[in-house]
C-alpha cells in the first residue's frame, strides 16, 4: 500500500512540474484529474463496502481423526467496483481445547462475481473443528486506501471417534447385566428389543415396518417391541479437559463412543448424560447408533469443565439414591469414587459403576 502511495505522490510531483513549465488548459485538467482520482476511488470503494461479503462452508460435516477436509471460502462482490487483494482472516479451533490457529487467505474479488478458494484442514483430536471468518481487508482500485469489514460467518466439521476398543464380559445385572430373566415378555415400545415380527395390520405405525423382510416376503412385516428392561442404564461422561494433555480427554471420548456401541450390541437402550451448566445436565436417550452419533454431536458443543469430577459431584448431590445402572466415564486422576471400577485397557481413562 505504501509503495502505491509513493508512486502516486511521484506522479503528482511530475504533473505539478509539468504545470509549472506548461501553463495550459490540458495540464491543468490533468492535474485536477490526478488529484481527484484517489478521492473518487475512495468514495466508490467505501460505498461498495456493504456489497462485499464472505461465506464459509466445509465439504464434509463428519470425518475421522487425521482425515483431510476442506473449508470453502466464497467472496461475493455485488458492487460495480472490483476489490484487489482481499485478505480473509480466519480462526480455526477445536471446541474442546484452547488450540486456536490463525490463517490468512489473499484473493481478488471481481465485480458482480463470486470467487472461491479452499483451505485444507484436519483434526488430530475428536471434537468440533470450528472455522470462523473474523474480518476481511481489501483496498480501493489504486491500492491506496485500506478498508476493513468485520464478519461473523462460520462453519464446523465434527471429528468423530475412530479407534475401536473391545469390552468383554462386562455384565449389566450385577452392575448392570442384560440377563434373559430381566427382559419382560410384555409388548411395549422399547426399540432396543424386538419381541416378534408379524404381518401388517391397518393402524400400525409406518416406522415399525421391517422393510427388508417386507421386500422378501412381498407382504408388509411389522416389528413388535418388548417392554423396556427393568433397570435403566445411564452413562455419565465427565467433561473435564486438561488442555496441557488433550490426548487424555480425546481417549475418553473414544472409549465413551466404543462403550456405548458395546451397550447397544448387548441389545440395551440407555441414557447418555453430561453436565451442561452449573446445576444442570443434558440427557439423551440412545436406542440405536444414529441416536448415539446425534448425541455425540451435541456433546461436542458442551462447555468443558476446568476441574475433574464436577459432573460426578453434581450427579451425586442431585441423586442421593442411585436408581438403575449408572456408569461413569472419567479421567483416572479422579479419586474417591463411590463405586466399582470396571477393568478396561486404558492408562488414563476409567469406567466406574456407581453405587
């Protein structure tokens, strides 16, 4: 910008010298034009400020760890004035951690056109990668004046758990097993347990139709569900994050996800719970993997805790008597848990069955 100002000042000096030597109308007109051009450029660009906007999106909403995805930035210029060297200032961070990174993209903006550029990113930890455009800076036609516009546009991509943990012989009747005698034969609406398959009867809910079997038998088949298990299963996720050791909480998310899949494979529905405020919880009922994925996405928006065990303490204070099977997943640095630890293959994460 300063080089262009110097070039312009040099031009003014030459025209002024020419005017001194050649006292004529043409030189006077040239001098007026040279002086007015930057003013006109400034006013026109200033007027087009509100007509230049930036949009951001991502090409993938869900990816695994260390999988590359792209953030797409689109500059839309609805004015008649082109904008040179549009600088887009971007902040990228994982919502769980204080790991903000700054990026800057430079591109031009043609009048009445859209221009697009892409930034490749990847997440090394589970969580919500948040891409935000903070501001844009651009210059007038002559590159002499800088204009800054604040932006509040963002997009996100969810980095999903990808590591598989195996859990074997974890019962849910002693500390929560799904033994056959616990299952009630009475029909109900628990989609985690199918009681029987029968022919369609007018009035049955369409969501209960077993489409694959219906296609094979050429008749509509309906799933009959059993009543829920006699004891609820509640899985509590501690959301304490040690920002100096982010890999610990990342492992907790991975184990939480794998453990939830394990519970679903046992044929159990359950509730996934986490602390969402000083005195409140978020509770999600999980019937199938789709419910689980949706709940994990919601968990990614949580405000994390700055001290280990806050979720446990709040749950115990609000529930003097433990009802059902309550499984608590946290960092191992937490002591004095009133429950039995479940043996899992992790040095940093533990699962406890609360009493």
